[in-house]
């Protein structure tokens, strides 16, 4: 094929070739002879073993070239001159482990603009990169750059570009030696700084909408910067891996903030607000804020989503107002969590409630049937002290329920009255469950159309007699019940149109014995095979 028709080209050296010694000059000669036509639009070079690139790589005559990726060129000690490629929009430099300096390849005689069309620039896994030289002040550079990422460049120090007029996103990770202020970037809206504690955040740009930071020093500087920039338009704040016992300045959260996520920051103190934070819609706390015992939801009256995970000391939620906008709650792995608000949780638009591994929780929110009138999904697992559903019943809107490792809940008489329920998922390693439905259990809701039983390690018998009461049941799924081998009783419900069994080896062996109880079902699938 004529090279003039090639517009995308990748040169990739195999792992075996990378380990086989050849001279740098030979490598460069070979790549030089493979020069493509000037119609090239995209160039990828991966695993090149030379120390220098041939002259055609980066030559300004490639006026159609829009994307370049140089990766795993482990012997290269200098980059090709790419700054004069007039159409280049995307540049990725990755795993150039001999490269210590970038910028020395600039042409001192060039008086134009470097990287005039570049929009995305990414440096990744540059273990030896130390210095980034920038063009002479008389040269403009990166005039349209919108995104820059510098990830895992542990030896890089010095300054970032001083001014990037249209930059929207900066992503700096794993650059612990980088001592630099952020570029002047009047259009920036997203900023990510992780494992780069020496990057200076003296003040935050007024245009910034999303801020993601990790580490003690950066988090401290963020708090200081937020405190002195009251008019900031920040909408999303993510804090991770802050080990020190520091606090948000009181009432420092920007009034524009809509999302707050705090992760793996156990000593960080939860922000205290003297007044309600009206704009916050999403709150996520995970393995953080160990000093938090009661979460006051009155301070976030317009919350939409609440996630509290792995918080060792939180005991309860408190609220006196109606949470009009709240649509879902997740509380998981909170061993001391014992209660929802005593007077009930009034959230008229809540549709999903997820509670997991709260070993001391004894009850669901009271008045749940009236205060949560739109609740559709409830997921409860590993809450051994949760023995019953509220006496007044569950909301009539409830359609789907998961119950995992909560054997006492399955014995609750209120389960029978949930005639609004259509989907029920039962799972967990309940040692006492050998028969299902087990004698002594409450009857399952007759409204069920879908029933799934999974991971019941002791279950060995399925009782058709009890299941016959489920006159609307259409689908029965049984998964990962290794001791299940018997189906007893006359037959499964006549309404069933699908029976799906997987990872139940004993039941599979007894298929012919149990056939009379299931022969009327149109679709029977055992271990992904139709019967």
C-alpha cells in the first residue's frame, strides 16, 4: 500500500525486541527509513530503543499531524522537537525513563508560537524527569491548551508554565518534588492535586468549579485558600488521604458548593456550619471524620444524595426539618450507628435506602410508611440486631427489597403484609436456613413477580408447597447454593415462566428426579444451559 494513504501509524516494539540489544544508531536508521507521508494525522511510537529520534519525527512539514504519543522509549534522553507542529492537538509522553530534561529541544532561532494548536498535554510515569525548560519569553506557547496532566513524575521540580490563558483542567499526581505555584489560568474550572504536597495553592481562581486534593499539606493550603477567597464559584470539593487532625474553618464552605466528598481522612474534622448550607446536594464521607458522632442534616436541608461509609464513631443522624430533595441514603460499615432520627426521617422524595454492616442498628426509621411515601428500593444486609420491620408497615410505593445475612428479618410477620413488593433478593450465609421457605418464617408477599435466592450455603431443600402461595411469581433464580439438592412438594407455582439455576451442583445432578415439579416452566436454564 502506498504510504501516502496512511493517516494513522503506530510503531510498536515487542517485549522481546525491547530486551534484545541493538545499537541506538541502528534503531534510529530503521525508524528513519520508515518515514511516513506528510498526510499523517496520528503517530504512536511505543518501545523505541534509540537514544535520539530521527529528524522526521516532529518535523514542522507534518502539517496534518494532530495527535502524537511517545511511550516506553526507555533509552531516549531528549524529545524530538514537536513544538512547531502547527496542527498538533493531543500530545502524550509516557515512560521515558532516561529523560531528565524537557524543553532543551526548542529551537533558539524560532520566533513563532510553540504548540499553537495543542489542547491536551499529558506526562505519565516519567521516573527521571527533573527539569521543564520553557521557551524564551519572546515566544508564545500553549495558547489554546485546555488540559494538562502530570502524573507520577517523582523527581520533577521547578516551575510549571507561568500563564495558560484558556486552560480548563490541571491534573497533578505523584509529583512530590514539584515545588511550584499553579499557572496563571483565568479559565480554569477543574483542579486535581494528589501526592504532590509541595504544589503551592496560595489562592484559588475565581473560575474554579471542581477541586480534588489529597494529602495533608495540600488540604491545609486548600482550607486557607478557601477562607481568603469567599467569592469562589466552587461546586465540587473532594478531599482524600489527609492524615492530620485539621478542621475546616467554621462556615468556610463556599455558598456555591454542591458536592462534598471526604475519603480516607480519619482525623479530619467535619465542617461546622452556624447556618444551613443551602446549595449542598451530595455528601459522601468514607473512612473519615472519626470525631463525627451525630450528623446534623438540618445544616444541609437541600441534600439529594447521602453516603456514609466506614465511619467508626458515628451513632446517629439528627434532623428536625423535612428533607424535601433527598432521593437516596447509603449507610454502610458504621459499627456504632444505632439509630435514625427519633421522630422519623421525613424525606418525601426518597426512593432508595441502603443499610449495610451496621451491627448495632436495631430499627429502620419510624413512621417510614408515611414519611417516606416514594420509597421504592430497600437494601439491608449484615445488620444482625435488626429483627423486624416497623409496626406500621412499609411504604406502599416499595417495589424492590434486598435482605442479606438478616435471618431475623425474614421471620418478621410484617414481611407478609408487603403486598406492594414485586422483587425480593435473599442472600447470605445463614447457617440455620436448610429449608426454604423455612418453617417458622413469615409467608412471602404474594405480590412477588421475581425471587432470587443466592449464597445460602446451608440450604438443601426448596419447598414448593409454601412457594405455591406466590401466584404472581414469574421468575425464580437460585445461585451459589452448593448443598441444594431437593425440590419437594407438588410443583413450583404455575405462574412461573423462568427458572434459572447456577452453581448448585447437587441440584443439577438431581435434575431428573425433580423434573415433575418444574416441567411446566417454559424457560429452564441450569449453569447457562437451556433445559
